[in-house]
C-alpha cells in the first residue's frame, strides 16, 4: 500500500499565529483608543472627524497669485492661527432678525507651501461668502479668480450622506456573509466577517489618529474607500478559503493546521502579487491625483495592505481553532 507523501510548505503560518494575533490585537487596541479619543475630543465628538460632506457648511478654497512669472518668488508664509483671528474680527452681513455665523470653529488648511488656502466654515450665504473672500484678498491677496471655489452643503444633505454611507457598509457586510455561508459554510462566513471588521477597524483607527494629530477629516470618498476595502478583503479571503477547501479533500489524512499551512503557502505568492499590483495605481493617485484624492488613496492603500494581511495571517490561523470547537 502506497502512502501519499505530505507536501512540505515553505511558510507555515500556524507556527507564527500567536505573533499574528498579538500584532493584530495591538493594532486593533490602538485603533479603538484613537476612536475613543476622537469621541472625547470636544472639537470632534465623534469616532472620526467628520468633513463637510457629513456636517454641512461652506468650503472656500483660494489660490494666491504669488510664485508666478518669469522670476517667481515664494509666497509669504501663512499662519492658520492668524487667519482664524482675522476671521473672528470679520463682521459678516446678516438680516436684522438673525445672528451672523460664528467663525470660531473654522477649519483652516494651508496647502502648497502657502500658495493655496482651504477654509471650512459654517453655512454662509452668497453675501457672507463674498465678504470672506474680500477680506482674504485684502490680507493675503491678490487671489487668482480661476483658483477660487465656494462649495456649500446643507446639514440635511450631510446627515443623509452619513446615513447612506453607514447603510451601504452594513448591507455590503450582510451580502458578503450570506454569499460565503451559501458558497462555503457558516464558519467561513464568520471568519470572513472577522477579517472585514479587522480591516475596517484598522483603517478607521488610522484616520482617527490622523484626525487627532493632523486634523484630517473624513468625507464621502472615505466611505467609498471602506466599501472598496471590504470587497477587496473578502475577495482575497475567498481565494484562501477555496484553496483550504481543496486541501481538506486532498489532504484529509493530515491535521487541519497542516492543511491550512499548505493552502496558505500555495496562495501566498498570488496574494502578494495581487496586492502589489493594486497598490501601484494607488501610488500614482497619491503623487499625481491632487489633494482631493490623496487621502482617499491613503485609505485604499492602507486598507488593501491590511486586507491582504488578514487573509493570510488572521482567517487561516483562526480556522483550526473554530473547527476544533
């Protein structure tokens, strides 16, 4: 009787599963701490610092005319605190029966070495926005007419965008769980949801700390990035699950940990190459996509990297434990 030879994987993930669990556990703990600190921050009071898309308000972006011509000179330095003090001293026009908006909570971001300025303000009408632009033109001008933009989002639309983003994320989680339960089993669906929660939590934790330390806000593009990360993560996890199912049939005489190690080793190169080729266009977006797409690209790149890790180091190492239980 011939005994089938057992394959010897080059990389045995279950030998290092405690390191994988400790690393992911510490990262999740840091993410939760960041979310809680954001919630306790008086100026934020939510797990993530919401942007204009969710809170509503007026965003004014201006570009200064300095730094151009045959002999360009650098723009004079801008201080966000000085701009904020200037806004507080500005008297905005308002109807007699209404109070003008309070600009004390204005968000100010200096970009491109002081050449451009982004202001996030409470909702302003056209006359009030014009007064702000005129005041900026006198203090930091002249300003380029084609570089000036004023965008206003009402609070009702902002709350609807936030609600729609949360519903979309929950629906995607439910659809993924239903598909994997039908295609594989309830255990695989549970592990896939664990990986999804892990990836989304770490991505949100990164932006919670960025909001605390650098004032980075999340907008509707961030919600899109979370849904994209969830889809990518489950795709990578399903590939590993499918190979594990094949190995459980072919290597039924081996323990579950051995079957998982063989399956992960067989898909490791593919997973790494897929992640790297996906990150290349995201790097191009970071460097050449402008400020609008920069943080969207950061969220996608970080989420995809974390999703690849969870598909290799989290779900496969938890599967033998779940099977024994």
